[in-house]
């Protein structure tokens, strides 16, 4: 799906008659309502003094500020479907609509909670489980006022057959099933009114256990049942394994999701309802598989939206077509400096948002295209894309693989992004630095 971006006017910083440096977009953090043009007055700069530019920059950048409670969490009302992607976010991504920014960050919090609630201590008897009781997941993770109530714990099971010697190794190496997320339902009446509907969230964390890492390496494509009998849809083998594998004591993630969605549709199916599936890294891939499974399993499923952060590729071009046919809306938050968003697969199948370093299969001779298809490494990106870059943010003191993929980096980039033509944070830093130099000189 092509993301068509209309050219924007150049980002210019002019000195107005009143001695003000005005910007065409909006301050999204710090004081104020967030709805007035971002303006730095000469008086404000002089009040801060040439010795305190770093402090001023922090105020503008909102360092340490969290979006919750910020004025951008406003009523969506009758436009809620638009912000859930019913029109594929046309006109909302570039420049980034501030209401959409607030919703993206809000869903990012639900993903963040999965990390904070997960027991990463491999020496702990509760390793790979949830640290908190089901109903206290959000409170325990530090998000007590979401208006949502967790209703279901979700676990993923690996389908990798372990060798016998692994039984003698550390138990954490052979952990087959682990807590990977939760389902939560909006129960607060004020939040339901603000959202314009009741929202159900399914949130997934990224890779954490040894077997999950091994599943990630099973990167060849495999047919996606039951679509395999009807189309050429294929998805990454490891992701599908984590979604569908079960043991005699552990149901599959697919089983858990279907059971809870069925219950929720029976309870709330007669009122305005949305299903939002969100995740980071591996969780982003599982979110897409979950969305597809829900829409193909439940004929009365509501609008299903995926908000993914730093997700890898999941399937081939036929799978992408199936997602679009089912009406699944996918918003992919992508950091251009994040390696994970460029794997698996070395060729993009008809991808409209391929970067310069990606190889387009459509430009290759037919005999090479056939060879590539036969390798089962021919992937395609899905949905609409909000593309960010770590190098555009002064928040990042260094750029490395881990930091570029970190969920906190993604949330910071979303919080500061204005448009592809005029990233706000670097521009404001340049203006402040320039003014400081002139004043000192």
C-alpha cells in the first residue's frame, strides 16, 4: 500500500516584526495547550539568559515529560474511526496529527506495561511469568489511570523440539511457554465517552526468552492455514509457531485470544466497539497475525486496528492482500535506523515504501524473480507507515542497534515528530544555538 505524501512548504524560521522566531507547526510537549503555534519570543530567550540554553531546550523538548495527562488526550467523538484507520490515516501522518500522536503514545504505554510486568530474572522461580495479578497489571506497571481493566493473561508457546541434553541445562533455556501480554477492556465511562466507543486492547511484548530468539531465526515463509488452501499467503515460520503452538499443559496463544475475543464480543458486541492490537518487535509481528486470525474467525468482529512499534516483516505479498481484503488497518511505526524493521527477507515484494537500500523484486528479470520466490524469503511490508529517524532527535546521544530498536526510543521519536519535511526538535535546537551565538558575540 503506497503512502502518498503531498509536498510540504519548506520549514522556514523567520524573524517576525515583534522579534519572535515562529514555527509553522505546534509544540507538542511542555507548557500550553499544544494547539497554539510554537513561538519563542526574544523576551523569553533573554529571560532565560545565554547561560541556560540547555534548560530552555529541555523545556521545549519536554525531557522527562510523559504524555499522560497532557491536553492532547482530547475527545475523539465521532471521528474515532478515522483515528483507528478507517480511511488509512489519510492526512494524519505527515504532518503528524496531534490527536493521533496522543493515541499512538497511549497504545505505546500498553506495550510498555508488558515489559514492566514481565519477570526477566532467569534465576527466579517465576521467570517468564507476569509479576502482577491479572487485574493489577497496569497498576503494577505504573499506568494506574488508563480506564482499562485487564481481563486475560496471554502466553506464547514455542514449537521448537528441544534436544534431550537441554533438560540437564539451566531451566530458563528450555522455557517453552511464557507470558507475552494481556487483553484489557475500557471500562471507565469518561474514557469511553472520550474515545467515542468501548475499546479492547491486546498488547504484546518483544522477544525475551531463549526459545523466542530461536523462533525468530526460523525466518523462511510457510503457508498460513486455512488461507493456504485458498491463496498463496505465507508468513514467517517462527512467528506462526509462537502463535499456534501448544502443549498438553499450555494452550496456544491463538486459543487464548480466540476464547477471550469470543467472550468479549458476546458481552459488548451490541455497542460501538473497537479492537486495537499493539506490540513491539516480536509483539508487533504477533499483533498482525492476531488481527488476521480474529477477522477470519469471527464474522461479527468490529473494526480491527494494529498499532505496531519496530516490527519485522511478517509475510509475503499475498498475505498483505488478505489483510487488506479483511479490512484490517495496520499502522506501522518505523525507525529508519532500526535494523529489525528491515528483516526478515532480503527482497521486498512490490513494496511501495521500500528504502534505497532495499532490492525491489519488480525490477529483476523474471527468471531471478522465480528463483527468489522459490527461496521462501520474499517478504512484503503491510499497512501504512509512520517513518521516523533516530538521527533527527537530539534526545539520542548515540545511535546503536539496541537503542534504535528500544520501545522508549520509539515513543520519544513519536512525541517529537512533526513531519518528514520539518522535524521540529533539530530545528528548534539550531535556532536556539544560533541565537545564543549571536547574543554572546
